[in-house]
C-alpha cells in the first residue's frame, strides 16, 4: 500500500503530512529552521489540511504531493 506524503511551506515554516494506516490516520509535521516544532495526529490527510488552515492560516491550495 502506498501512503500519501504532502508538503507545503509559508514564509517561516515548512509543513509535511504523512498518511499512515487508515485506523491510525495522518500526521501533520511543522518545521521551523529545519527542526520539527509541532506534530499533530488527525483522522485523515484532509483533516490535516483543514487543521493547517485553521491553526496556521495555510491556504488549502498550498499542498503538493511528493513521491518517496
């Protein structure tokens, strides 16, 4: 099974969402100066994107899916 990884950035921070098993959810990681300063577990990638909008003002269209 292939899990989604999405990235986004704003002026000060970089953001990364890593999808996990469906029963786990997805993680939102927030980096500042290359260091992880926050991590949040949400129910889904969509929930992570919406949480980043609410908490950090990150626009919904900021995200890009990457292949690893």
